[in-house]
C-alpha cells in the first residue's frame, strides 16, 4: 500500500490517501496537482510537510521507474541500448547480466530492433518505448508515468498499455488526459484545485463525473 498522510506542497493538500497495488491513474483539470503528486510518489519532489510511504518505506528508498511526458527529457545516452542499460550500469551490475536484462526488456516492450539505433534516428513514439524499457529494466516496485501518452497515436498508446499490463510491477502510477485509458485502471484518483475530490474504482469515480469532460466516451455510448 502507498500511504500519503497530511501531505502539503504548494497548492496540493492531501490529508490522507491510500493507493492499493495495481494500476492507479490520476486525472483532473490542468493545474490540479497531478504531476506534483506523481513526482512526490517517485521521490523526485519532497513534500513541504507530511509523508509518503510505499509499503512502509520512503519513495527515495524504493526502486522506482520514471517516465515523463517528453521522452527527450528522460534520455541521457545517444544509443537506445545504452539508454536502457543505464540504470544497471550506474549500479555496477555485471556486463553480462546487464546485456541479458536489456535484451529481455527490449523483447518484452517490442523494441529489440531498436537496440543498435541512435536516439536521434527514431520517432517520438519509439523514444517513449525506449524510456519505458529503461524504467522497467531493473524491475522497479513502482512505475510512474507522467502524461506518457499525450503525444502518442492510438496504436502506440495501445501497445504501451499492453506492456504496462504485463510488466508485473507492483504499483503503476500514471496520469493521462485519455479517459478510456483511465477506465482500464484498477484505481482512480480525481484531483481538483490541489485536493483529492474522488478516489476509488473507475466505476465509483466516474459515477461522480457523469456529465463532465472526464467521463469516458465509451461509457456514455453504452448508456
């Protein structure tokens, strides 16, 4: 369980929130605090007050994989294979183990053919897949995805969704503007003006958002 207690950071205020294992999606208007919440859960941003614990441990003591909206901001190396291997190399993982892990994760993400390519030669969608592979290569307990699908076409988004579903990661925390993607989650958090207005299963949260832009189109059509 991820627990947030008396959390304060700028306009974000969370008195108490528990996030279960599985895929959790954070939705809400622009400026509502979605990225701030994800950054704190990833250990990138430290709250002004309060605490976050992931199975009783702080985010900075937990294995976390992070992917943000703009893949070029994630990427440090010029070749795809080096980027994916970077986390393991920074940890001084033996070369053979690193190479095997890179091959495995590239295969699972479906980008084995990109390993020898230069980052500058591949598309934006392919860069996002490389970033996702780099975030997954060390089998993180938490995978955090900030607006990862905002610049992807439908086919790329569907592919990444399948990769996430199959990753076996204990906690996937993400935010998206696509309510159909949000509807496939195990748990939803709706933020508005820096507070958690609704939290629960998609059925529970979306029932409170009927008639708003945050209600999935497919659910409207099913009524």
